[in-house]
C-alpha cells in the first residue's frame, strides 16, 4: 500500500478514532531542514468556513522555531506497529539527535514544501492561519490543567492551520 492524496472528508471518522490512541508526529520545516515531535494535543474542525487542524507547541521545544519560521506544518499518524518511533520522537530533542535518520523515516513534501513521512497511515498538510500564546488568565478550570504546567515549561502556543492537503494509505 502506498500513501496517496485523498479528500479530507474520507479521513474524518478515522481521525476521530485515532486521536487519543496513536499520538501523531507534528513536523515543520522544509526539505532543507525540519524537526518532528510527538504531540498529544490536536484538534480538527472548521473555522472561518475552512477545515482546520490546531496544534500546540511550547516555546522551549526545538520544533517551535520551525513552526515560527515556516508557513506550513504537517500532522502524520504512524501505524500502531511504529509506536516505538512516536515514543522516540516524543522523548528526544531534535537539538541533540536527527530523529528522521535515527528512526529511518522517509521524508516527502506536500504543499508549501511541508515535510511529512511516507511511513504514515495518513497525513494532514496545513497552512498556518493563526497563532496565539495560551493565556493562564483565560483558564476557567485550573484543576484540569495542573498536570500540564508548573515546572514542566512555559505555556503552549496554539497554531491553527488550514488543512490544504490530506494523504492516506491506499
């Protein structure tokens, strides 16, 4: 089976099943330089009448500089049998190790030269529309967020991207 371009509507039920079970890889950069990281938070829906994917990145993460300097990012869901790769990419910094090389991933590029991985079950290619730092003063239920902040690092920046391409294994 190969990874082919598909209509986003073909992935919608699959996306809802996968989020929470298979943590995706968020990748930003281009064919000349990129970083990827495992993410646990991701939202998909519609905003301003277009399909969007929202991801969250802390400023301390190496991927942050790639997100800030590029107009596109990708979200790649690897198959369950590659869980070791998502674990590795979530526990190592791209400052210290070339995750793509170490994991043997094959880079492809979509719209905007956005990198993603040929090993994925499916991929969303997103063009950034909006970015904003999350504000602790705007949190209405402090109890729910306690495990995510404190000494773990700064508050996340939220990136809303228009889904401009989707790929799925066929």
